């Protein structure tokens, strides 16, 4: 064996040893290393041996260890781990009788409720694949995605029946959630399937099911990004940076079909968390649920933090949120001022994860990071390699802007329609640009394809957005590049204001902090920005409004 081969083998062995040692430390800190009854431990090990590190294995193990603990609390009540285990076995058997088998794809279009979780587990027991559809997609987008991905069946909430009309052509469908007075006709519901299914244990599938999560689709038709199940390394990375604990109540407010919400479903497998779910995000109700259910962890997207802060102080003070230990956020940029304001209101419980559908995670900022370096995405967590690469694909020093590349345990396997992200020396591009500070903390400056050249100068809109967001009269902002006969391109800002401010004042605010060529040539005032459920601004909709948006100014 060559010296290079021996070196790489040594590095792999060292990585395994390091991950094992870190896993033991992290899992002990999370409260996972506790005495258990030998008979229950044996059943849990048998479940994991059968289904592996999958939703099926995780919930079967939890049912063996703590059958009577609450697994899911939603608007219909509480289900224990034992109840979830039996219900998902019945659901899997019912789906199998209707032709869903190992390797088949099933699309899910549901809000956050027990049906989503139970469907994911049932598909995992069958070795079938899940396609997560975005509840905010328009009908044509859904049709295109479903036709491209070709699922055997679609399971959806009743409220999306009309929206899915074209996509459901010649496809079997089932209804996951109905209001009490909804008539589904001859279409079976999940509850009917569960009632009809046998409680007989399923045999071990020949493969683990895959999960396809769609990109946000903010600039065009969403792509499908596929990956396998969770890994020990993935859990260690997250738990080393965000102090989640076993058996806590986790109110997943972020959409479960989104990468961030789904990640917390997977973490619940390991931590035996109680998932608290509500179908729709309502700011005051969120605080009420935190108090009533004594929620410890509240995964959200940044725009939800803003909505909570928009509640007046009298309303916020009505609810006891002292049980909150962590509020992990991800899905879109977290402005530095928003982070500070949120922690001032709710305590130093905010953790910001930066990543993407393709790379999962790249960096995680702690409350200390967010206070010391507002606007940071934080350093890479354990087991994650992060580099800023220049045009020559070589690492750049701190302070210099380049493309962000990441390596971790959960890089996606490629788009379902073909293609992937750029990969350099085993690191995958996130599609963003940014820089590291001297402490190794990442600052994301924008999409690598968002850069505009105005009068020969490179400008990234996010820097201008962050500057505008720091003005006390700005509630929300998006900046885009538009064509310009004189400058080639120019910046145009869309602002939601929460006070009395005019265009001239905001331009002066930017000019005082940034170079003159970064001042937007035009500022349009809107009542609100179009956003997807993950909180990302749908800039294509702003583009589409350009001809008529002057009426909003």
C-alpha cells in the first residue's frame, strides 16, 4: 500500500474513533445514557437490527423502551409510542394490501399533524420512498413535480384536493386530515386505512426507504433532493452545537415537509422526544401551546421569530415561556438585529443553523455567537468541514469572500431529475457566497448567482438587505438586481415599514454605512413580502410585480 493510501486509511480510522468518542460524550450529555430494563433494551435492539437507523427503527425502539410516554400531541389529542407503533404497523399493512411495496414512491402533502409522522413511519416499515410536497406550491408546480417524480400514490390533507386535481390524474390517493364535516366520498382516509390494517408485524424490508425533499422553488420549478436515513454522525453534529435533550417536548412549528422541520422529526427518533404539532402557525397560539404543553424546544424559521416579536408586549407577557431551553431556527437568513431582539425578549435560547436542502447543515451559531457577531451563521459543528473557495477552487483566508463548500454525513445524493451541486475535494457547494471571520464563524453574503455587477462593481443584495433591516422603521426587506441601461444592473429594494420613513431617508441610511454603489436606486414600499413556508422571499414574485409595483410606492 502506498504512503498516501496508508495515510487516508489512518485518517478514516481516526475519524471513526473520534466520532465514537464524541458520540458517547454528546449522547450522555443529552440524557440518552440511562439505565433501562433488560427486556425492553433487548426489544429496542431487535427493532433497530430489523429496521436500522430509520423512522421505523426509531419509533419501534422508543415503543419498546417507553411504550406509555407521549409520542405525538396534536389538535386531535395524544398518542403514546405504543399507539404510534401499532397504528403505523396497521397503516403499513393496509398500504401493502393496496399495492404499495418496497421501493415504491408515495407523495405526502400535509400540514404538521399525526398523519404526516405516521405516514413517514409506515413507509419506512415497507422500505418505500417518501416525496415531501410543499403545501404552498401552486397547482402547475405540483403537477410538474408529481409527473417528474412519478409516485405510486399521493396522501394529502382534504384542503388540498382541488389544488392537486391535475397532479392526481390516474394516481391513487388517500386523505390524511379532514375537518369533521368533510365528505371524502369513496376516497379512503388514513384513519380508515389504520382501522382496516392488520396489527401483524412486518418482515424486514430489503432496503431502507429514501426521502426526497424539494428545494424551495424561489426562482423556478423546485428540484428533488434525495438522501437516505439519519446517521450517528449527523446526530452528533447537531447535538454538539444545539443542546437538545432526550424526552423533551418539541413543538415543531417549522413545516415538516421542509428540511428543517423534517430534521427535528428525525432527531425525535433518537431522543424519544414528544412531538407537539399544530397544522398552522399562529403567533399567539404558539406561545399558548408552549405554556400549556411545557415545551422545551421550538424549531422555527426566522420569519416566525419576527411574527412572535410583532405581538405587543402585553400579549407576549400573558404566556409563560420559561420552559423554553432552545429555539433552533433555519431555512432563511436570520438578520442580526432580529436575533438580538428575540433573545432580549425570550432569553438566550436562539440557535441559528445555516444549510441547504442539498448539504443539510454547514454552520450553527449559538446565542453567544449571535450576540458577539450579529448576522453570523456560526462555526461548523463537529464532523463538518467548511471552506471558502476562490475562483481557483483554493481556500481563501478569513475576511475574503468566496463560494461556500461543505462536507458532512448528510450530503444529498443528487437531484432526482439529474445533476448535482459542484464538488471540490469531497466538499459540496451550498450555492451561496460568504466569508469566515478570525474566529472561524461564517457570514453568508448571498446566493452565488445573486451577485450583480453595477457600474463594474460587484454587489451582493443580502449585505444591503441586512443594512436596511437595521433601520428602526424597516420591518422586512428584500433587495434584487434589475437591468439598467446606464449601469448594466442596479439594486431595487422592496421594504415593509413599521414606522414613518421615506425612500430618501432609507437611501441615506445605506449610504452612511456602505459604499455609494451599494445604495438601491429605487425603493418600493409593500404591505408584505411574498414568502414560502420556510420564510424565504419569493423574489420571482417581486420580479413579476415590477411593472405595476410603482402604485405601492
